[in-house]
C-alpha cells in the first residue's frame, strides 16, 4: 500500500476554500431557534454566516431546511456541498455539488469546491475540466488558478503550472497559499534556491503579522521548507527543520517521506507533497537504481 504522510501545511492549505481575510464573528446561536418559521432567503443568509464563521454543522442546519423550502436553488446545494467538504464527508459533498451543477453548470462555488475534491480523489484532469468552465468565461479567481496549478503539477506539466500560479498571483498578489504551492512546484522541478527564497519571504512576512496568524504562517513555511530540503537530498536536515514546528511523533511519521523524496521522479514528488502520498517502496527502489 502507498505510504501516507502526516497532515502538513501544504496539503491543508491546498484544500482551504475560504479567503485569507479575517473570519467574521460567529452569529448568535440563539437565532437557530424557530428555524422552521423562516423562508429560504433568511435560512440561506444565516447558513452563510455560520459557514463564514467556520461552524459547518450549525450552518448545515439552516441550509438543510433551506433546501426543503427551495430545492431548485443551486446556491443552497453548493453551500451544503461546501459544508460536507469541510467536514470531510466526501461522497455527500460530491452528490450535493453535482446537484448544484445540474441546476447551474457554471456555478462558481460548486465548480471550485468540486475541483478541490477531485484533486483529493487523484483526478487532476477532472479538476482542470471543471475549472476550465470558469476560466473560459473570464471568471477565474486566485483559488481556481491555484487549484489548476496544483493539478498541472500532479499531471507533470510544470510550465502550465507556472502559468496558472502567475494568473492566481495577478488576482491576489503575494497570496501565501499560492506562493507556498509555487515554492513546492519549483522544488519539484529542482529549483531549490528559488523555492527557499519564496518560503523565506513568507516566513519574514509572517513574523511581522499578528501573533496567532504569524505563528501559523511561519509554521507552515517551516513545514514546507522541510519538504524542499528533503527534495534537495538532505533528509536529516529536513527532519531537524520540521522538529522546530512539529511534534516528535509527527516528525517520526514524516521522516520516511523526507528520506525518499529526493529519489522520486518529479510527478511522484508532486503527489507526495500535495497529496501526502508516496508510491510503493519497490517503485522507488527501481527509480533509484
């Protein structure tokens, strides 16, 4: 069986769909009383507020009632799919997102969320097909181009990936998620110094941010730097870098990845760093021989 990587920043950031802006305060939970007395418009509004606050299950309560009031509203199905996605209920998310797209084949949120889901399903070609609907209509976003870039990396298309990362940065300059993924993409292609420069810049910016956000961003940059150093062939140093921001147990789980990343073909490296999965041991032995 393929080896799994412990959860790390690059994989988590890849699937985050919310914007980098500060999250709004959670709505008053008391407002959930009397849900059945509300119309679909108000239910959607409350569902969205809880969704923006990251309270997926509470948001689902409102959207589940809203879809009963208006079962042909693609926004509701897309929002339910997003909630299922965030709760890691992948099959349920897929069903809701496909319902949304059956009602509106060009629904932005449904396309982007299903595209992210498809990357996790090891289906990068489907990701690109979904996002192409948006991009051909000039409705691409930083998120959609970031996902497209990762899909190209997973398919062994580094030049196409660079173009997509660039498009994403045009729409959101200095976006940390895009820059982190671009750094990993450069390292996958062997451009280690450029990758380290980007991650160093992100780490410096994180140090200037507020305490909580800065620490999280700095930790993510360090975790990704460990991957870059491992791809460069310095597995022991990678483990030391990771130990600065990860527990001993996490580093122990990840060390086999660090030991093997340098011996992988570029496309297999992409799968390792973006999906947290290595090919089988015998495949790596063949590549290294």
